[in-house]
């Protein structure tokens, strides 16, 4: 069964807990649960749900080429290692949604180093690795 489009207002209780779990594990991620909620409510992102899992997707536009990509922005599942299953098991569905929104590609970002090999085995390529540093914490050497 494919994921279904969810209403963030109705699903917020468990979706928020999933987002908080992600943020607890990766505290440097730069969004808040309320950012995700607002993006969904305002039509800037879509919530897809399955039993015990969700994905939040949004259209990302390349600032130079204008190419549109359907970004799997937030992905969570109840159980270790299962968050990739929504992408892996429902990839065709995600691709159809991407096409429906006029996107020529699907992309995902993750703070998890272990997912790189899994994505590559699925045929994905790593376009870019994002690095950042909080300049308020830099100490002179």
C-alpha cells in the first residue's frame, strides 16, 4: 500500500514526536518541529504517512539552474533503520509525486553517514555533502 497524503493537523501528535526524535539524535539540524508544521499547513511541503512512518517532501529549486527537485526533507519511522524503508519501499510513488509537482529529480538530505552506501546501492548518487560550523563556537587557537 502506498503512503497517503496526511493532514499535519490531525497527525501532529505522533509526527512531532518523530521530528523531536530526529532532532535529539542530530541536534545540529537547523529546523524546528514547528517549521515542518508551518510548511505543511502553508502548502510548502507534503506529509506522506504509512503505518508507523512518515515523510515530509517539498519542492526545492536550484538557485542557478532553476531545476526542481522533490526533496525528501524529513523521514522517520518507528524503529531503528526503518526510516529509509519509506523511500526504499515507496520509491515509485515518490517519483510519481515528484513528476506531479513538475520535478525532474528526487533528492534527500540526511545527517546519517550510514545512509550514503544504502542510497548508492539503490542507484542514487551523492551530489554534494553539506558542511557547516557555528561561528559563535569558534575558539582562537
